[in-house]
C-alpha cells in the first residue's frame, strides 16, 4: 500500500512496532463512512432544515424525524447503540476527575493538548485552511472549553446529555469539513491522506485523554489509578461517539501512550502552520482584551503561558515552535513541585476532593461563559472552510 508522504520513519517504526505500522498507515486513507454518508444526504436539504433534523434527533430521538434520510438513521442507529462495555457511573467519575483539576485542567488543555495537536504537519491542515484559529482564537478556545465542560459534567454523556450532543455535532462538523476539503484543489491527498482521517482522529482523542493525564502529571496534580482509568473510559466512549474506529479507541492509559508514541514517531516536526496556530492560541488572551487594563494582564499571562507550554511540550518541540525562553519556565517547575506536595496532603484528608470537583465545575462555567460572551456554542455544520 502506498501511504501519504507525511507518513515517515517507517523502517524505524517497524523495528519497534512491527506490522502495526502498516495497519496504522492505512487509517490515513479512511474517513468516517457513517457520518460522511449522513452529511452527504443532509446536503440535499436547506441549511435550516438539516440542522433542525439533527437537533430534533438529538433532543427527541431519530424516530421524531420522520423525514430523516436513511443515512442519518443509520448514523443514529450506531449512536443509540451503547456498547456493552460502557459504564455510565465510570463516565461520570471520569468527568469528575477532570473537573477536580480545575484551573490546572484548563492550563493543560490550552498549553499542551491543543498545541500538541497543532504540531502534526498533516493533521493541522484542516484547521489551518479554515483560518478560524488565527482569525478568532478566543472564540474557538471558548467553544473547545464548552465541549470539554459538557463531556465532563454529571450525566453529560448520557443519551440526551450535553456532552453526547456536542460529540455528535462535532462529528458532523468533521464530516462536513472532510467533504469540502476533499473537493478543494488546495487539498493534497497524496501528501496528507483523507481530510480528518482516522489516523488524525485517533490522535485527537488522545489529546483529550492520554495527553491530559500526562500534562496533569507534569503539573504535579495527583489522580488515583481508578480516576485515571475512569477518565480513559470516558474518552474511549467519546471516541466511539465521535467516529474513531474501534481499532484505534484506547482502553487503557498504557494503550494510549503506545499509540501516541507511534503517531509521534511517524510524523515530521512542526511546520509553519504549526507555529502560526500555536502562537495564535497562546496570544489569544491579548487578542481578546477589550480594555488597556485587560491587555496588560493578558500580556503578563502570555509570558507565563509560553513558559507553561514549553514545560509541558518539552524543549525540542518548544524550540521547533519558536517559543521564547524566559525565566518563568523555572517557576513552572517550582509550581509543579508545590502541587505535588499539596496533592500528598490532600490524599490524607477526606471530603476535600468532592469540594474540589464543585470548585472545578464553577471554574469551567466561569471560563466558558466569559469566553462565549453570551453567544452559545452551537457546533453547527459549516457552510464553507
């Protein structure tokens, strides 16, 4: 099989991972057939009609949409079929574990998870082509925050929960963008494969699961083995809902680590799009400032943000991305040590973890409400990229 040219270092990877390397490469050529077919069928209807069909199906079930095309019914048949291994209590516990991290979870998501995704020169192209992050980074960050908040909230991943609905809507967004880019003369399939392919989708699922755990470790935040396992369980189901192939949905943290290392081994270093996206993200606070006072605070926070992201990504990736080196990176290491000591003390107490979950939930509500500025995150299927 001829792989897209972005798939690199294959001999080196095969020495360590064997036949899995060639199997993984094939996923660069695969999209999400159920969602792709649904979006194609919905395209025959006006924008408001197709959005109403999706919203009604999410709110009341697909049977409440008698005019729904067969392809949309097939997608919802998969979505409504909850896999046997899904444990609703574990989903909620996994979300609570993340909420307990509060501000640290937000730091890791913004300074590590999202930036690590931009580091993939092939995977970052759909976002780079859209121009959304560089043009409206604060809004996109707020929408991502709303997505994570919905998924992590109690009951959020139940059939009619906000997290479930957000997952499905994002899946349809991906399918819409995939079809638009596949038709675009700008898309270089020989180099990048199918737009938003399974290889990249599996990496995105890891950004919200394994990489979050790795980042919280690097911040000194302590989670129990059960919390870590429940968090991976949450995002395993998230991968199911968002269309990740079952071969690529990681059950354990160890599986996630192995897949992430294989993905990292087979791609090139960050490119110019990586650098543009990363800097737009870390400069977003300054871009969102509305008053001189807000700008001064945002400029101070930006310096810390770059230091934090350098600490989480590592020196090599930070240098590739063109991050400045500041003394603040040493302060981040001190902050990590302080969190580790605080975690040791917390582990010897009772009751406080539950209070931290509530406090974390309030943090995410404040961050999302502030970022969205009264305009809800609808995750609507785009009309153009």
